[in-house]
C-alpha cells in the first residue's frame, strides 16, 4: 500500500506539472490581414524593442487574405481569431455567418483631415474626366464588399449608375491593380501610395474620386475578434494589444523611422525608397492608441445599406464593440511609457 500511495502521489505531481506547463504556454493569436503596408500586421511584431509580452504570454501568426470578406469564412471556421474587417464584412459576419464578434481596435481611418483618403485613378489619356464617364468601362476593386468596393458603389449610386448594367466591376488584387490598368484591362482602379502620387505627379494618371467625397470620414478597416476567444484568453489578449499599440507607436516615432521603414520594406518586399509616404500626411490616419472610430464604422454601414448592397444593417455599438483592450493598453502605456 505505501508503494501504491507513493506511485499515486507521483502521478498526481506529474499531472499537476503538466497542467502548469500547459497553462504557461503562450496563447497563439492568428490575425488576418489583406493589405501591406496599410494594415501593418506582418511588420508590427518585428519591432522587438516595443514588444514586452510576445513569446511569453502570446505568439502571433499573421494570415494573409485578398480582402476583408474572405476572412469571415476563416473566422467562422475558427482558422483565425482576429480579422482586419471592413464595415461591410462586420455586418456580413454578424448577419450571415452569425458570428459573435467585437470591434476591438483601429487599423486604418480614411478621410481624416490632413490624411489620405482611398482614391480611384484613371489614365490622363483615358477620356474619363468624371464619374459619369465610367459608363461602359471596367473598374477594378480588390473584392466585392471590401471598403474600396463600397466606396465605388456609393459613388456610382450618387451619379445614378447601375454597377450591374452600366459598367463592369472586376475583382483585382491590390498587387495587380496597377499592372491591369497599365495593360488596358481595366479603366479605373485604386493605386497604392506612393506609386499613385508619383504617377499623378508625372502627369500619366489623375484622381477621379476619393472615399471621403462620398462617405466622409470613416473607419476604413479595423480589427474584429471572436468574442469567445477574447473571453477565454483575456489576459493574453490584453498583453497582445499593449504590445500592438506600443509597436505602432514605435513605428510612428521619428527616431525609429529608418529602422521601421527597413522592416516594412523587408516584409512587403519593396524598396525602402518606395515607402516614404508611410506615417506621414500622405498615409491613412491611425489613432495613436488604436482607438477605432465607431461612429465612422456606423456611417459606412448605413451608406452600404442604403445602396442595397447590405440587406440588413446593424447598430455597431454597444453590442459589437469591446474597446477594453485598447483602453487598457493606453492606460498601461501612459502609466509606464
């Protein structure tokens, strides 16, 4: 009996040790993104000096998608935990996929005073001088239901153009938009900065319209997370967002600019010289503490619903918002810069 008791005690100790080790394992956070360097996700977690918890309480796995809407399926299948959503994707995730999701952080805000607004461009020699001139033309967007697609459809409606009858909308990845308009396969599309700036400066291209012209200032994309994942891993996710905010602030710090642009260039496989617009007035606005513009999300949803593209609308706040993570990140950073 003493021998059996000792064996049972040893087994219990071993089980306790295994449980402790399992509890100490960092939480893997799988986060979707579709546009680099706009979303910054693959670069953020290389700012080693800004990351105080990564590898200890959490790890990150960035997962690339063509746009925000394909991330709905991935989130429904629990293949990702956090997604870079457009307002349309949020509504579709809630109403169609019946996901229990929360808006948790800023990614990009469009049309903020003094900052960039996503713009559709045409060749200067295209003969397209106004939105009505798009009739009979082909326009490229990255995906149906994306933020840029919503902008396009809102502008078309403003000018009484039917996207199904009056022109052709073609899904084109961000990387292929410029090559396709250069090859004459599409007539108008978005072009990433700073290439758009250079092409306009050269006189080869001109802006046709911007998102702010039709929707106003909006939360273009944002991070949304599965509510179940947030609740099950609250402490680790708190640490994750503290590091995420610190990392973004690190990239915006002028003293880190040279090193930061090198990181972005390496991740996005672009020359450093092509990224001079980042973190300047030529770039989208990002909140210093990644606090999202919830009213801007609602404004974009309402416009999209009025377009008839969304059969149902939702009131984003308070049911689909949880700002506790970025608010806690702000508190921690202000208390301990």
